[in-house]
C-alpha cells in the first residue's frame, strides 16, 4: 500500500483563501480608482471650484499619511480579518451615503471631504493588515509570486478605474459612486469567507499604542537592509514623482494633444502591469542585487531622453519601459521584508514603509511644481535625473544592497501557512 503523501504546496490558483483576498481587493481597488477620478469631477460640477476639488484629494492622501503609523500598530494588535472586513464595510457605507446625497440632490463639499477621509483612513488600516496577512495565507516559497500578482492587481485596477471613472461620470454623476458602493460590497462579502490562521494577540491598554508605534519604527531602523531600502525608496519616489509632473507640464508646453498625454499616463500603467506579470520569472532568474540596483540605473539612463521626445506616444513607450523594471525589484524587497519581520511586527512594517513612501509621493509633485516655477523645463528634467542618478550611486556603493540576500524560506513558518485546521 502506498502511504506516501504529496507535500507540495497548493498552487496559488487553487489556494481558496488567497483567491478570495485577491478577488475581493481587485473589486475594491477598482472602485477606489474610479472614485479618485470621479471625485474632483463631481466637486467641479457642483461648485466650479478647483480648490474645493483639490481639497477632496488632499484629504484622502493626508488621512492615509496621518493614520499610517497608528494603523500599522493596530494591524498587529487587532484581528486582521476583522480590520479588513470593517474597512470595506466603512467604505461601502461612505459610498452609499454619497449615492443617496446625490440622488436627493443634497451633496455638499463637507460631506464629500468626510467621504474622502473615510477612504484614506480605511486604506491606511487595510493595507498593512493585508500585507501582514499574506504570509499566513500562502507558503513562504510562493510569497514572491503572490506579492507580484498583488502588484499586477493594483496596476490593472488603476488602468481600468482611470478609464472607467470619467466614462461613468459622463453617464451620470451618481454612477461612479454607485459602482464604488457595489465594488466595496463585493469585497466585504468576499472577506467574510476568508479563513486566516489564528494569531496570538496580547491585550494591551490603548495608552501603549504610542510605544508600539515606536517599537515598529525602531525595528525597521535597526534592520540595516530595511533601513537602507526605505531611505533609497523615499529618494527614488521623491525625484521620480517630481519628474513625472515635470514631463506632463513639458508635454503641455510643447502642445502635445491631451489625448496623447492620456496615453502617456496609461502606458506607464501598462508597463507596470507587464512588469508585475513578469516579476515572478525575473525574481527567480535575476539576483536581488541586480534587480534592485538595475532599476535605479535604468531610470537614470531613460529620464533625460524625455528632453528630446516630442511625441506623447513615444514618451508613453519610454514610461512603459521605466515602469516595467519596478515590480521585479519591489517583489524582491517586499518578499524579503515580510520573511525577515516577525508576524507580530508585520503590520507596523507596512505602516512605516507606507508612510515613508507616501510622504515622498506627496512631496514629489510639490518639488516638481517648484522646479517648473524656477527653472526651464529641460533643466527641471535634468535636476530630477541628477537626483535619481545620485540615489543610484548611493545604492551601488551600499554594501548592504550590493550583497542583498535572496529571500530564504523559514521552515517553521511553512507549516503555519498551510495548516487549514488553525484557520478562523
């Protein structure tokens, strides 16, 4: 009689819990991207005020940044499934309130600002909870693939949501927010059926939340690879987002048609999506050091080419090439971070990294605007290129990143990630 058992992990395509999480968040992220496009259009239609329209988007971003560090600590303190379910419920209720207000013609700017704040807070809470949960849903050896597929999910939702947001708003002002309500309701129902292995949670008074946040920040700072990667990511995000705005403004000054500028932005997402789909293969074939350091030098070489390109389509292809290189490096970094960090600190890891990159992503466009005010457009491009090149040089000279290890599979975690009996 054959008593052998197949110990190979279940493929992600047949991992029920991972599929539930992926599909739920594909739905939710589509709704969020639709809303992000439709929100300023709605405010402009109701008030005619660009400042009011920007206030809604600024509120969304500011809420994520302000709540980011506490959210990571709460993801480690609270039941992570409950956090994710409640976040989707809150966003569904917020979207539903706006749908009713628009239907009854009583929507106001303060109401829309409140809805934007709910979206920002929910995103700040959800993301570290989901990131910390992922290693408990998939075997450690499949974690890199799961991270890259999640990245593809984000790029796909951004592409579809950006295209659909304006179209749905043209159909009717209430339509994009009704779709958002449906998307979060679908995500809420899907997450209800998610089974997550039970994690030990120590009860602690609310007053200790500050010390828990400090513990998380200290943990990231004391791990040299995490600290180095965080600092380099902040610098890259700062200069690249500044560069992106500079190039958009440069294209407008060269009378590039608005349709071509839209194609430029879309091809950036297409490149990221293709890169995310290729990331699992590249993650296996390319050493971590080459994957990470290569991104910085590719961007350094490609960004100055925008000075001589007048076609929006060619600029879009250049953007696609830049974006294609990012997911493989992000997969390597995220997988290493999650495997290195103890489960009880993974939420705080996500909170710290989210705030660091979020601050850079917010400051980058401001830097780009200042550069365009003070310098000729081509000079502004070169300044951004110089910042990226300096970061690339620092990355190349860093012994930590030159010798960056390939993520290893911790044996003790493998069983925990595949034990269905412990799921709740």
